[in-house]
C-alpha cells in the first residue's frame, strides 16, 4: 500500500494534522473575542490534512536523481540544527522580552545567519513584519501577544 515515499510522508503528516486538530479543538474558548483563538490553529490543521491527502494521492514516481536530492549534507544538517536552536531561544525569551522585540531579533538574526547581507533591509523587514503581525493579532483579532518589556 505505501510504495512511494510521498505516501509514507503523507501518512505521517496526516497523523500530525489529526493530533494538531485534536489539540486545537481543546483550546479554551474566550467569550469576549470576536474571532476566537482557535480559528487560526484549526484552519492550519485542516490545511495540513488537505495537503497530506494531496501528497498521498500524488502519482509521481521518484527517480534516482530525486532520491539524491533528498540526501542532506552534514553542513546543511548543522545549519538546520542552528536554526532549530534559534527557534528554541526565541520560544524561551518570548514571554520575557515580548513578541515585538523577540520576533524582530529572531528574524534579523536568522536571516543574518543564513547569509542575507543587506542589513538595513533586513532590519526594516524584521521590524515592520513584527509590528504588522502584532497589530493584526492584538487589535484586529483581539488576541493578546506577550508585550514583555515594551509597555504597549
């Protein structure tokens, strides 16, 4: 039944989507929220499940060249590990420093680490993106993100 790698990966993703949806439906409800906090996670869970189904139904046969593309070099594994470390640091300091500051630092630092050289553009994008997401969640969706050391 599971002859192709796409089917195996799709099955794993479908299980992850099922667990994610189960946990998303168990998020607490907030009576005063216009759009509840579970809307985005539930939507993402169904999107992941839909994409897993599409991947399972994909009839593409993998060639030897495509199998070689799946091989990850040690250098790339180290880069992935470092980015994972950045994510753990981001999660650890999110409540303390706040969403705006930590997200700006994370985006700027991760982009810098991955080789983006235009520092001014990188700084502007990281700050504007952080403020846009913060405004979207806090003022439009009325979902409070951690403010941390910034008082607003």
